[in-house]
């Protein structure tokens, strides 16, 4: 279950995507945590625009908030995006609609749109009506719409929202449809936007394909460096093969020099086909513009017409030269040119030895304008002084003096979150063991919350209380926690509990596997309760069949009664819960503890969470799972023997700017302490030990532009950096920027760095310069 949650949290909907999308639903994870990447703004100074994930969105997790609530007088502004290509829209009258929501708003807020061509006087048709009636002062989500004829000569559609007034307006779920309601534009991945999802280092030109490929997984085609087939030049060529449809494969990008504008860039290269028959690939180029406004990165694209390669006729799969000419627009805003190849079918195509020429001479691109700045001496000096070194990672039972700064941060916190980058680091397990010993022995922590199955934790708690049970076998049920380090921790907890008045407990906070929860309930059924036993059997069958139903429900966009199968399983849960509650209240047993009754109810809560997760629209799953973890953590902490609690989870779960961490901060205020983690380089265990054989994968050294690079450049050993508070100075300004941070989970992905706001997400971070694989217990 822990693996499922991280796949959901990290991979959906944008992490494993090779290209950007417009993000018409304003999902926060889109475009690798750049949700407003392809949206543009024209704003008055007192009008703020940001993504809102706190209030319920009309669709999915996020909506766009235009906040003029602090303006002393009405202010104006606009947000818009550009849809291209629009082949499916030309010659039609389209309906453009969106969901709007207002709060204490006085003024006008309305949709507008233009059908445009690529010429200087490019507005061919428009709907931009400033005579639109004022918006409601306060309203829930309402769909509004406008209509626009799209001439045949149009090449792009500008769609946006204008605002003039005071108060707050939200925008969500933008659609472009026909008059009959047919969706004409899907929020699709956009060819040529690949560089927008890469770091400056990863997108450095590699036109001879001798270096490793950039991290751009795309299920629509395969791109592999080929050193077996003879290359046209050097040792390797790029092998491309379509998997579905006719995708555009990424070849690379070229920064544009200002002197290039108005000239023609000639691209020469070689193509090899597995067969001379069939349609030939086409050359695709895209102009990109990107800038950073504050901490927000914005970009635009212009897709140039596809060009034929005009390959010479040649028998057999030989290397064939090609040449295409690309006119570079005078538009001064374009900063990059993306090169691509449209694959016409499933037959493989090889590309090699691309060359660029201007005026007959080789073109030498300038430095990438988005290259990250290196840490300054002042920044490194501050970091070395502010970081608190750790004596050791090992739980050696020695001096805790080096953990005093950590203890000061803990203070009176009731819930302490210890984050991790990946689930397979031995060093992470070691330092956690040491920190837990410190917190239990000196800070009164009595509860440990894990991302695993609740019934597995119940069996483990029995061992911690009584010493009964086979500990290695119990750890087998803990998934990725199964390791020699966890074994040592549980043995220490058992020894500690033998002498402690208040025992340390281990709890689960995920919505775990239902079969074991039902088995636990069945074992505790009173005698002569055949009806309850039959109902449990029915529930087990319903839950087992529910995933196969493949329900994907969205209560925001699909009003009305839910699926009958979902109604049935919820009815069974409700009846069972009521029957067991009644049985507990009427039981003649004097030894029935209220804690057992509370646990029974919590198990039903977990089963209800499981049902919802199995039937929810995947776009809503991360938000729901985050809320469930927060609720379960709150329940565990509220138990009579809960005491101060430590939750071990991924960085993204615990960060206070979203999801579970945000809810815990709202519930506990400063009583919730979030400690994130940064990893330097090394390797990780890459899979859940219970799911298959042990494997490891490398963890690459951090690149410039990442938080980890600062720690590595400072030469730090394992250290703690407090982040509450950090005043803004020239030496700390890097902490006020949204830099890259490693995100891994169970498996290091090709692109393991996403943009984060470290200072706002965590109260402190632990830096581990080296990581090695966590070894599972056989």
C-alpha cells in the first residue's frame, strides 16, 4: 500500500510525462510541479494569482485564485493560455466554458477568447465583452461560457479570464467544446515542450547522441541509444520506435542567440530506416519562450510547420542524409528551438550526427539562459555555519549532545514528522533509529506511525508488549520497512518496553489491505453471531471484486447516484459497523476495553477509506489519501496512550505546504514539526522487499540549481539545518527560491528532481551526503 500511495503521489498526473500540457484543470502536480507553466498573466500590482489547493476545486485538486481582496480600489488583470494546434477547431463555432467561484467580489469577471493567426495583426475573431454583467458577490462553483467562431486561417486560440474589481475569484475546469457539448480540445501533451521539464544540465545539446539521453519517459515511443547498430558518426546513434500512434520524438534543443532572429537555421543530419518502404518521418521544430517572474516560471510555444526530410531514394536500410531549413522569427521573446521527429509508424528509425548551420557556417549556440547560478561564497559560508553536524548516524547508544539543536526544534511539538527521499536508504534507517531513541528517552515520544498495514502493526504491538511472536516474520509484513535496521529498532523498543511504565506503540496511518482487517474483526466476533460472520464474508467478497469494477468517480463532475456496486459495499460496511457497535454496547463481557471498541471503529474507517480510494477518479486520489493519512494520524495521537507521536513518511507526505503535512499543521499549529530529508549521492534499494528480489539503483549526484547541490558544494557531512526562521539576506536568498529537490519514492526515476519551496515545506532538513541500499531480511 505504501508503494501504491507514492506511485499515486509522485507519478500522477505529471511526473512520468515527457511533454508539458496546458493544465486546464490547474492540477498542482502538472508539468513536474509547474502547474502555471503555460499560463500567462497581465496583472495590476494589487492583484495576486496563485494555485489554490486548500478550498475544494471544481475538478481535481487545484484551482486558480485571482485575489484582489487587499486592493484599496478596483484593479484589473487577465490570465490566459494559448491553444495550438487547433486543427479540430477551424471552421467551427466553439463553446469555451469554465467553472467560476467568487467570494466578496465586487466587479466583473468574465471569459474571453481570440482566434489568432501567426501574423502581426493576428486577431481573426474575438469574444472579449467588457459589457458583461457583474459577477455574483459570493457564489459557489458555476459554469460560465462564451462562443467564438474559429476561421479556417486561425493557427491558435487564446483563452482567458479578465477581472476588474475587488475581492476573490477562482477559475477551474476550462473546456473547449462544440455546440453539442463534444469536447474538441483535450488537455494533451504538447510536442516541443520537453526542455521545459528538464534542468539546464539535462537539456544540454547532445546532437551526436554520444552522451546519455535526457530523462524523458514517454509511453508513446521508445528512445534508446544504440551502440550495436553501426552509427553514422561516433559510437552511438539514437534509435526511435513508435509504440502508439504517430508521436513526435524529442531530438534535442538549441538556445537561440539574439543575432539569429530573422535568419534561417539549417539542420543537417542522417536518418536510417529499417525499411525503405512506407511513409518517411517528418521533421518538427518548436520555438519556445520562457521567463521567471518571482518564483513562477512561465513559457510559451510556437509549433512550426512539419517539414519533409526529402530523403533520397536508396535501396536498403542505409544512412541517408537530410537537410531542413527553419526560419527563426523576429520575436525577441523566443529563447529556444526544440527539434523533433514525427514517427509515422511502428518501424524503428535511427538518427545521428545532427549539425546546425547559419549563413553556411556552423552555429554555436549561446549558454542556456536558464542555467542555474552556482552557490556564492557568502551562501556557502552561511550554510556551513548554520548547519548542525551530526556525530554519527548509527544508533550506538552514545552521547546525544549533537542532537541538542534537534531537541530544541522539537520543543513541545506533539507530532513530529521525519521525512525521507526514498524508501530504500540504509543511512535513512540508521539516523531514524538514532533519532527515535533520542525522542523516546528524552522527549517522551510513545507512538511511532508508519506507512504500512494496520493489522501488521497490531501484531507487531503485541510483540513489543509481550515479546511473543517471530519478529523477522512480523517484519516481512511491513513491506519496505523490512530491513536489518528496522529489526534492530524493534528489538530495542521491546527492551525499552520491558522497563517502561508507558509502552511505545507502533501504528499504521495508511488505508491498508482489507483482507487482514476483516480477518482481525472475524477473530473477535462473539460466539453465536452467524449473521455477522456471513456479513463479513459478503464484505470480503465485495471488497475483493471492487478493484475489477474499475470505477473512476468524481463527485464534483459526476452528480447523481453512484454505481450500484459501490452503494452495495457501503451499505454492507454501514450495517456491519452498526451491528458490531450495538453488540459491543450490549455485551455482558466486563473485560471489553473501550480501546478495543475504538480500534474496531477505526478499522471500519480504514475500510471505508479503502473503498473510496478504489473507486475515486485518479486525479482526486492524492488529495483523498493525504486527508486519510492526516485523519488516521490524528486518531492515533488521540488514543489514551498515544502521547507524543513520530510519523515516518516521504517528504511529500509531511511537507506543510500540501496534503497530509498541511492538514497536520492546520490541526496542531506549531505543535507539528516537519523535518525533511536531502540525499547526496550513492544508491538505493529500488523495490519493496516483499515484492521481489533485492535490487539497487544509483542515486545521481545533484545538479546545480538544486538544494542538494548547495549542501554538497559546502562539503557538509551529515547535518541538520534548522529553517525556522531564516531571515532573508544575500547569503540566504537561495532558500527563498523554488529550487530543485530530489523526489524518489521506491525507485529513482529518470527525472528525480522537482521544484520545491524548502523553507516553507519544512521546519528543518537532514542532509545525508551518501546513501547505500537498505538490505532486506531474507
